[in-house]
C-alpha cells in the first residue's frame, strides 16, 4: 500500500494565534490584514521577528531578522509581544482536533505536524477532500488557518505545504516533482540554508531541478553528507516515517539555547560534550540505558532539524552519547549559525537488562575499557557528593573571562 502523508502547518502561527485571541476578546482590527509582526519590546524595538503578516511580507520583512530592521522597512508596522503560554494551549487544542481523525500524528514543532493518513484513507472519497475537511474545520473551530501538503513521504508533503499560502491544500506526489518542485529556486528546498545556497551557486546550481540532475558525487565532494541528503531531497527521496506520540518511548534529553550563535563545528561540539555528560548522568541516575540517540539543531532563523540513530546495544556512557551526537551533527548541520543544540535519548531499558551482542557492535563508538569505566564511576560518585562541576575535563575548562561572556541556559526535559 502506497503511504499517504499529510504535513499540516499553521499559517504564521504566532501572529495568527494572537489575532484569533484578540478577535475573541472583541478587537476591531485583525492584525493579519495589516503590516504586523510578533516580536520583542515595542519601545526598545529589540529582539527578532517571530512571525509576520502577509502585508508585512510585502515590505520585505523576514522571520528571524532584527525588529529594528523591520521598522526601518515599514515605519507604521504594528508589533505585538509573544504569548508562549497561549501558543502552547492553541497548539494543544489543534493537535487534539487532528487526533480526532487519527492518532498517527507526529508533532514536530508547536505549529506543525505530520499525519499518516494511509490507514484511514478508505473513509474519504480522496485525500484532498479529507484535507479540505480538516483545513476548513480548523478555521471554523479555532479562527486561524493551516496549509496541508499531501504526498507519499514526509519530505514531499512538507514541500507541498509550503506552496501558495494561506489556507490551502496542495499535493506533491513523485510524478508531480518535475513540474511543481524542480523549477523552484534552490533556496526553497527543505534544509537548504544560506551557506548551502551559496555553495550551489558556485557550482551553477540555481534551481531544485539543477540539483536533482547534478552528479551526486560532485555534490558530496563539496558538501559531504549534507550535500548527499539535499540531492536526495531534490529527487523526492525520503525514507523517514511518521512516529506517532503513542509509539514513542519516554526518553531523557537536554537542550541548550546558546548565548551567542555557534558558527563552527568546534563550538557546537563543545556544547554537545556538556549535553552528553548531563544526559549520561541522568540515565545513570534513573538506572536506564538508551537504544536511540538524536541530535537537535535550531538555527538562527528558528528552523529546527533533528537527526537520530538506533544503536546496536543500549548505552548510558557519556563518550558513546557524545560521539554518536557528533556523528549525527556532522550529517545534519547545514553550516548555518546555530541558536540551540540538544541531545535526546529514547527506547530506554533498565540498566540490568541483559544485552545480546552482535557482529554489528563494531559500528558503535568504542565503549570505555575497564580502567575508564572505573574512572567514570569514581567521577560520578564525586559529582554526586560534591556537585556536578566538582570534576571537569580539561578540554571543557574555560578562562574566567570567557565564562562571563558566554552562558548556556539548559532546558531539561524527560
């Protein structure tokens, strides 16, 4: 059976949710119809643009740019502050509504999700008609709009939902790629950031079609594994599946918002080392090991991407988590400045559970020998007694001035 995947994305979520809330409370003007943004402080005009209206977009205002720049482009711009508590509630209500159709939903951010429509397709005359029912239901029930993209895999569904907005349903099946996707500028391709686009221009690749028909070996030579992934995306290749909430095992993870954007792999991997240490400590404390490791990246423009790997045997070792996270980072990073990094583990088992070894164990990062196991255990005991910073690896130590200049704010989650 050919899969049918929906990608459902709220149109300018923060601004739409703010507008709907204002109208609900009796506002006379819908900020979606005027040049408006959701951003920082109105008086100081600090912060960045988190969301923009379609009229604001016509002034060249972009999500992620400084608020001050947006006001230079449009002096009469209306700005509203973000209300993240309200956004989370709106997101929850939206997901509850979509789950009334099917529970096979993977929420990937506060305002978007994938839906595996395959098993319920028989209930509707067509996937497009079902999507229209969902789209119109959201508008009627909540007062905001969504775009829905439909295809046979997640990538193409995501690309389809980014076509003409707002309040639209689009399809992008493999047979439609040449007509609908290949003529688009290369920057429209999912995960093709600014640095990737600049590299492609040097290779005289300007459209998605140019990339799709290029030699993949040449692309890999210039852009390594990320280039190969983009080449696959340009050809509509994506083997990832929809991971519904009820199918996901509880996990242990930690993420960090950086005080300053990381622009090099070296900077990012120092943060990943700290995160791996934290996650490993929490796994040990709960007497659990993880079969799944994922690395999360949020770019300077608030675009999120994650990459995961299934291990051949479970682990709670810092070095294994770190090396796996670095491998995933190298595969996923587009070269764009990084705002947030995270490591998440899933598919947890009790530490005492026996593990069957296999010939594929050599694919794992090398586990510590007995000497290092004893050393790690001793350090864990010292940290437990005297605090997590009682023992610090020399490679992680920083000068006092650097400590003051850069701080990381952890967001720990189970």
